[in-house]
C-alpha cells in the first residue's frame, strides 16, 4: 500500500473513532432543571501506615487505622464540627486518635519496616434532587457542591448536567427565568 493510501486509511479510522466517542459523549450527557436539591460533602480523616519489605521495588501494603467522618450539608456548619471551615469551606470532625506503636507493630509481619503514620483527608460529594416524582442521589464533585451551596439559600433553580449513563452530576448552573 502506498504512503498516500496508508494516510487515507488512518484518516478514515481516526474519523470513525472520533464519531464513536462523540456519540458516546452526547448520548451519556443529559440535563435536568430542578429547584429542589441539596448537596452533601462527607469529610473523613483516616490514619494510614505503610508496611514494606523492599522499598526500591515498591513492595508495600497500606493499613488504615482510626477514622472520623462528618457530613456537611449545603455549606452549613454541621453539628459536631471541630475543624474548619477549611479553604474549600468544609467542616471536619475531630482527628481520630493516632495509632500507637503497639497497634502498628501488631499488624507488622516478619521482615517488614513501617512508615510514620500519615493522615489521609478525603471528601465524598453527593447531590440529591427531585426530578418529576423521583428523588435522585448521585455522586458529584466540588464545583457542583459549591454551586448548590451558593444557590441553596434562595432556592435558585439549577440546571444539572449529568455524566455518562446519568450516573453522576458533572456540572450545575443557576437557571434564571427569562
């Protein structure tokens, strides 16, 4: 096959693949407008320790220890909040107790070394909204959570852009009446 023929074949393949991904993206993203919604952000602190036998070969495992969580709702200070609000206007529970050396050594296997305990910070965002007669709860992201926090006090309707297979909310925008 000539160079020109190979180029045309690659161009056709590229066009076909591009059309496929465009169809998948368009088929999976729908929008919903709602004025009944709330957003949550579950903040979690968890202590972790790395156990390793050969650090140069990345032979390690991670054990988690104490954990605390707090559910933030619509940007309001939750009961039990001890820390915050942080840079993202989120509140956190008190730190869990740091694992003791005895607790760390109890999980240590022969030949393993351990790291110093580290604190993981994790946030899980969700949005719940009414669509027709249904209440829907889906995972979301920080940007959607912040839009809900800003719109919630006035109950401004929001246009929600759903992700692939309508399994998440990717974007929220105020929907003002004309």
